[in-house]
C-alpha cells in the first residue's frame, strides 16, 4: 500500500496550544483514479505520528473487524487513533459512492475586523466568526466595526475565537464591554478563549463558551460546567467521540482539510443541519507540494 506525503501551506500562521504553524504535512492514499483518503496530524490538535497513522490505517483495512460496510456499521468502530477512524470513514464514502449532500450552513471566518461591514453588506451570511486576541484596544476597535455590521443585517450572529489567548479576568472584561454595547443577544459564543480548562469554572455564568481544544478534558469532567457548544474537528478527533456529546450544540469544523478529508467533514456536518459550521479552513490542491512516497507493502 502506497501513501504520498505532501506539504501544505497555510494562509496564515495558526497557533494551537502554543504551537504556531505556517504549514503542515498530510498523507494521501489513492483508492482509485477518482477517490482518495487524506490524513493530517495537525500540530497542537494531534500528538499522533503521520507515518504511524498510515501504518495503522493499512492494518485496519486488513482487519475485517475494523473495516466498515455501511454508515450504520461505522458508528460501532472505535480505534485508538482518531485519524484512522476518519480515514475509514473517507474510505467508506468512496466505496459506497454516495450522492453529494447539500452544502452545510457555514459560519464565515473573518480574521480582520475591518472586513465586518463589507461582509454584512453582502447579505449572504447569517453567522460570522471573528478572530480576536488579548489586546483590549483591538477588541474595542472591533466593537465599533461589529456594531456597524449588525445594524446592516438584523439576522447576523457572531462568534469570537480567541485560540486560548485570554485570561478569565480579560474574558469577563470583554463580555462586560459587549453588554455595555448591547451586543450579547447576537453573540453565539466565545470559542475556546482560555488556555486552562479548569479556568472556565471561574467565569461569570452567563458567558457562552464553546469547547474545542479541551474536548478531552470536558468529556472526562464530572462538574456542572456545561459549554454552549462543542466545536468538533473529525479529521483530528475521529468519529467515536461524537456519540459522547449529549447536550451541547455540535459545530463541525474543518482543520485545513485537503480535498477528500474536506468532503468527509462536510458530509458529517450535514448530520447537524440546524447549526452553522466552521468549514472555512480547507486546503486546495494548488497549495500542496509533493514530498515523497511512503510504501507499506
């Protein structure tokens, strides 16, 4: 079995759990001339080794107890490596040759606040996701742009993604500023704003939180803390853990997924049609460079 290893450029520097990346590597198994399976162990989201993942995927395909034959049988498959689970799902989609589903509802990603008014003017989106940092002046300036955008579109809601850059004190301060400007009604949530999971229990109760990087801590937690949403990356977290999320809204998110992986992520998002999903981060074939082949015969 042969895998091709590629390097993919990111459109911007991505920081996850303190690890900053401008590119990442992924492996592709070409099933046939029309279909493939993509794996990426993205820095910060995954501690798994890419070559080991390829080897474990090969083993799983050769083991009939792991190899799925239908979408319903896939839900019973639990592999220690979440990337293998996601690879098996891609393989199954290719084998079943299922028809394309309707495009999921997507929350538009905005990296600079000065884009807000222009996006609102377009009128194509009902949800926007804004990257924020720990600079209070930047946040105050974003508030000005956000108020102008929301005046242009009454149906628009927004999410604030801090990538674990805030302290509980600063997050409380940010939320108070939103309250003072009458902007909390349209706020979906702050996405993973704090670096330590235990810190979420120090927040004022009304602040809506979405968990992403700290999903494992949440699933193991027995406290009363209940986030509003779970931002879930199938390409990094597999599929089996989805069944452990009982009460929270599930927002499916891509992780700069290459073409085959992105198709599978989008397919999963359609299981939650009531939600706006985070599918802006994808990698096109124009942004990848072949490195080498990995033969596991």
